[in-house]
């Protein structure tokens, strides 16, 4: 299981947010049906609570689905791409707060 390339922490007032960034160029998904036995379907939406290690996004690169897990527990504040959108290495994919 892949984590995002980088998670950046930023603070706004008393809240700390984690930015999940893309590890590679590819296609973005947050609603794809995963075919990994230990993961199950993935339908994360803004406002959902997530725990550290949860699958939150999928980055498809070279016809492979790469699950991206969250390094922190919190709430999905925003998802920055639509399903099927093209992302570049380093793009912010989601914000967890």
C-alpha cells in the first residue's frame, strides 16, 4: 500500500491540516471499486472521518491502481480532483484536518 509522496502539515488557527500530495503522474479516483481483498470498496467523500492507514484515494499510473492511505486520523476537508482527472507529481489530492 502506498502513502502519498508527501504529507505536508499546515496550521490555520488552532487546526492542523495534512495535505496529501501525489507521488506520481496519473489518473485520480476516490470512488473506484478496489479489487484488493483487504481493502474493499472505496467511496471517501468530503466530511468523512478517516483513521490513520485508511484508504482514501487511488492513483492510477501505467494501468496500475495504487491505493493511497492517510498518514493521520481526521476529517476529509477537501478532495481537490474529480474522478478520472489527470494529476501531476506533487499535486495536492486531498486535505485531512
